[in-house]
């Protein structure tokens, strides 16, 4: 950088032609700047300007055409761009963008920079615009998330997504789609498809193969029938389906619901008991015909194979030493055989035979040790294995299995399966990126390694862990990990996880594996980064310095790996008037520090101090009133704040917080910090306090999860929540609620509502509109 350029940074803009951009920039990891009310027109382009920040968010602006020339104003390092609530008719996508959010504009057309060979875009949001054509997506081959909610699409050819091999999430909610073209559609990787609130009269999936699809929402269309034969072939992994608010034919609705309830591998579906239907016998026959035709075609194609399989099942083995299996096999899909009262021991495994069916279900048997040798008896084509109510103490998992169900056995050594006797859960080498539900209920676990849990199941959303003899310190660590994950994790159970105190030696011993994994991961990450620096910075003194740092880092991490150090950051201050905070800070990605036994009173606020960490957890402290002055002690970058088991009567919420946990305090009142800025809070938990009023939540427009169980609420006014358009979870359990006032209630997006253990004598839902409520 030239001297005159450096000077210009300290004195302002020396060139009067330059535009002084007014920004608000974060100091956190994301490094994003916000510009409000921008006006970008052709004269801005003509002046050869660049937009001012690497990652940028433009709000409430005037940008009529973000064309090729204006796209060139983006800096080459830009990865994240958000344009929201602006006047934009045309937008051109640059090749280096990875996250692009274009919500609530008036975009009519999206184009791509023609000179680009490959686009890096992974997440694209185009909600609430005026799009009628999305053919541009065919070149966005790295796209993982695509949201097109509330546009003007009328016909959608699903073959547009054939080249998008990473597309997992597709939202087409609230368009005007009448037809879906699937004739030329290939194998789709989509896992989550939301196409509700459209105008579909037919949902034809004949040419569709979406083996990974687990969630489907077709609510609020004009469907009268679904071909269950096609449906089963197209969506073999489907677990969640929502289908109410359609004018179903009663016969077809009954057939569809029967199909959902009788799948061989049972599917958990949302409660669609509100689905209505209309009886018409003539239409019932007409709507049934396509399904009957498909069944006939399948029967003709599979007849030879089926007869051959049935003949094989009635014969005995030609070789005397071969085992004779007495089995029952279905002739449908999936091809699964059942083996009852089976006894499998080492002598059978020594015969070097194979199990009799590709997909197998064994019930009420004796299989003490299902070891490597016995696992070798499974056929390579086996994808589904079910073992229920058998005596199995040890189990080895084969690599080719896709579905493994081990229920109510006596397993002692296996990865987390409910209702067994597992005392040690080792998932260090488990990689299940698509697993969303995991249960370790009713075992003998005292501890679980949360580092391994995060790496093994990064997308886990349901985790059940109660009815284990947990160590109290390790249970607290597990529950804290669950609350701090970047996405919500539910524990769908009505029981409570309990724990048992042990001595300090036991606490440390159970913590050691987690510390060792943290050490190994940090050493690997740091070593890789330093190697890159060494390769990029040449030789000499700089290389020697880097090598010295590597050796020093290895020494530190070796100490951690032996369990001798939980990294404690004792922060010392040069100024003797400053408060000395004693902290323990995590070394992981969460970047959170814990402050125990904190005492915060008015004399602390008078010193003009700030609380010591960006993301903070305070436990067992004395904070009588966390008022407006005290709230200003929080650093502007703070997004996560946890206060547990402290004495707090009043709490004031700051605008920048996203996660706020206030459990087990004595909070009587919660107020809002008046700053004029919108509140970012998404998760609020205030369990086991003394709250009697929740009117403050009406200002928290981005709230997604609210937990206020264990308080003193007596009257619940549903209009408190009318502005909370993102609220999914509302937990009001264990209060003293006697009445619910819902006269002014509007449509709510709530999916999970808990009201157990209250004093309700009447549950009047006359004015309720909670179409998404599923639990």
C-alpha cells in the first residue's frame, strides 16, 4: 500500500468523486457489513467504484438493475451477499459467490455472468420476489440449498435440477405451480422438499427417483389422489409427509393413509388427522385406475423372478452340511425375509454359509456373539437387517448396510441403540452426515463424548438419552452441548434424564476421552494450517520461527491429551482499577467462556466495563438486576448468553443476542432494551423462573424457539405471539395456566406446543389457526 493511500485512510476521502459508504460491520467470524438505504444506478458503475466490503448486506435500497456491469462492482473476495427489501428487478450472479440471499425484493429475472466457467454458489434464497422462470439454476452445480418461496412460478420442470448433484433442500412454497414435469428427471439427491400452498391438481412421480428424500410437504394444494405404487418407488426413504388441506377423494385418502401406516420399514409421519375428503364413487374408480395399471405392469415384470424365488424357498439344500433355514419371505417391495426362533452360534459360522435372504428380519432368537465371522455370513447385497427380541451381547456392523434395526436385545457393545445394556458408546470413527435421529435411551451410559457426537452426527435433530445412570457433570456437559449446537436438537420424551454424583476422580476420568479428542483435532487443524504457512512463506528465519511454534504447540497439546489441562484462561488486566474476571474458555468452534460465582451489582456498571467474552456463560452467581445499564456491559459482538442457577430478578434483553438461556434463576420480569434496532434473538429459554407475564415476546420477531416451562404463568394471551412468524417451538409446561385467551389470535407457524402439567379446565381452539402444528 502506498504512503498516500495509508494517509487517506486516516484523514478521509481525498478524492471528491469517491463515495463515502456508510456501513455497520461485524467484528466476528463472519466479517459482514450492512449498508442501509443504498442507491446504486448506472452513474455508480460509470465512476469505477467497488462495493465497500468483502461480505455485504444491503437493506431497504434502490437498485433497479443489478446487471453485469454492476455485478463487477463486487470485490473478487466476496463470498456472502444479502440484498433484502430493495427495489431490484434484474439480478446477475457472479461466479465467486457462495451464499446469496435476495429475499423480499421485486426480482423478475435472474441471469448468470456468461464469462464464468464454474459457479461456487452453495446457498441461494430468492423468497418473496416475482420470478416466473428459474432455468438459470442448471449451471449452479454446487447448489445445496435453494429457496424460491412466494414467487410466480406456474410450471416447473424438475429436470432443471438434474445437474445439481448436491441439492439437499428445495423450497417452492406459496407459488402458483399447477404442474410438475418429471418425465426427464434423473436420480435426485433432494432430502427436503416443500411444495405446499400451490395449485397442484396432480402429483405424478412416475419418472422421479429421490432415494434420499426424507421430508415432503404437499399441504394446501388441489390434490384428490396420489398413486401409492409410484410414490413408494420414488420416495423409498420418506419419513415425514404432510398432506392435509387438499380436496381428497375419500377412497384415495384412505388408500394413501393405509399405505403410510403399513410400510415394512415404518415411517414416522406428521399428524394429518385434520385431512378432509369428499366422497364420490365414480371418481373413486377413475382415480384408482392409474394405480391398478402400474400394479399390473409391475406384476408382469416381476412374475418370473417372484415364481423362481418362491420355488427356491420350498427346496432343501443339496449339500448335507448346509443349514436349512425355515423362513417366510414377502413378494413385494422391499424384498425381506423373516427368520423366527433362530439359534446362531460359532459352529454355524464355521460352516462358512450365508444367510438365506438379501434383506433379513430375525425375531426371538439366540445369537450371543454376532462377531466378524458371523457378520461375514451376510450377503454383500444386504441393505436391510432387523434383529428384534433376541439375545445378542456383541454386534459387529457390516459396511454395506443402509438400514439396521436392533430393538430390545441384550446388546452390551454397539453404537447407541435404545433398550440395551450399553455402558460405553464409542463413535469416534462413525460418519453419518445424513442421520437426523439418534437414541441411547435405557442403557447404562455414564458419559458420552460430545466431540465425537458432533463429528459423527452433524445434522442430528432428535436425540433421546434419558433413563441412563449419567454422571452429573457429564450430563450437564451433554445438555449444554445440545443447547449450543448451531441448529435445534429435540429430545422427544416425557421422561427426565437423571444423574448420579461421583467423586472428582470419576468426573475427570470420564472427561479424559473428550479432552484427548479435542487435543488431536486441534493438533491436526493447527499442524495443517502451519504447514500451509511454511509452504507459502519460504525459508530462513520465518521458517525457523514457524517450526518453533509447531514444536511449542505440540508440547501444549500433548499435555492436554494426557488429561492434565483443561485450558483455563485467567485474564489479567494492566489497569488495577479493572475487574479481574476468572474464566474458563472453550478451545473449540463455539468460542464460549464460563464465569462462575459472578457478582454483578451497580458498582460494577459504574466503572464503564464490558463483560469479558463475546459468548458468555455465567453460573451460580449474584446478579439481582440485569437492567439496562447492566445489559450495556455486553459486548456488541455477543450472540450467545447463558445464565444458569444465578439470583436474577430482572433481565433486559439486548438486540444483538441470538441465543439466550436463562434457566434456573429467579427471574420475575423480562424487559426489552430500547435501542431502535430489530431484535435478532432466535432461541430463548427461561425455564424454572418466576415469570407471570410474557408480553415482552411480541417484540422478538425472529424468535424460533421459546421455552418458559416451570414458571408462574396463570393467564396465557395468545396475541403475545401474533408477530412471531418464525416461532416453531413453544414450551409452556409446568406453569399454573388456568385460561388461554385466544380471541385476538392470528395464524401461528408453531409446530411443537407443550402445555402439560398446568391447571387448564378448558381447551378452546375456536380462533386458532395453527396449520403447521404437528406435536
